[in-house]
C-alpha cells in the first residue's frame, strides 16, 4: 500500500464522513422540527460523525475501507431513525425530512463547486478535497433522489403524491422490494451521474 493511496483514501474518507454526517443530521433536524424527536433521542441531530458511525459501523467504516481499496472510491451508508407512525400522520413533513438529506449534499456540492471556480484548487491540498467533495455530493444527491425504495426520493414522492404512497410503502415493507429498488437505482444511477457531472465540469473550465 503506497503512501499516495493512503493519503487519497484519507481525503475520500474525510469527505465521505462529512457528507454522510451532514445528510443524516439534516434528516434528523428536519424531523425534529416537524415533530418527530426519534433521531434526536438517539443523538443523530449533530454534525459530530461519531453517533452516526456508532449507529452504522458497517456502512461508515468497513464498507468504505473495502470499496476504496478494491474499487478506488468510497461507498457506504448511514441512517437516521424516524417514527413511521409520525410519517404516516404527516406525509408532507416526512417528505421534507427525506428531502433534507439530499439538499444537504447539494449544498456541500455547491460549496465545493464555488471553491473550485474561484481557484482554491491551487491552494495546498484543497484541490483533491474539493474535487472529491463535489463528485461525492453530486453522486449522493442524485442517487438518493431516485424515487424508488429505499432511497429518499421514494419518501419524497410518497409524501407529496398521495396516489403513489400506498404502492411505495408496500414495496418498502418487503426486503425483496427494497433490494429490487436498490438494484434498479444502481442501474439508473450512472446514466444520471455521468451526464450531470460532465455538464458541471463544463462550467469549471
């Protein structure tokens, strides 16, 4: 394992933890503001990554290590708990909670884009950090908004479009349904990411 790979992993991992922490903290904060304190009681309304790591150690530690050294980039997951009874009583609030996570990633991506656009890439090691933050947060934003369970986009669609709610809830309630949704989303994802990221890179030139 050469020093350059270790250094690049450190960049990826720091950005990954920052991105997932902001994503889950945004879910938890908006849920709290909407009347569900489930995530607050488990310590998820925080930008400290440790509570999120303790909740999902496989998704935040093991899988990122494996994917980076096998694939060259970091993948993983985290989660924030919520009360399903609350989400059924308040579908619009639940939709906002689901949307908050991807919007946090969009905000991070916009910050990285702005930093690269004004030339911060030439300052020390900021170039790699900002490039990874832009790529990873655009990816998280797009992937999570695919409207299939278990992605956030399904909860947004269910909360805002009542006719879809029952179908999406039935799909999400079964392990096979969520797995099928994840596989379809993974097939769709590169068809979204590459054109969008190419478009963004055009603005950076």
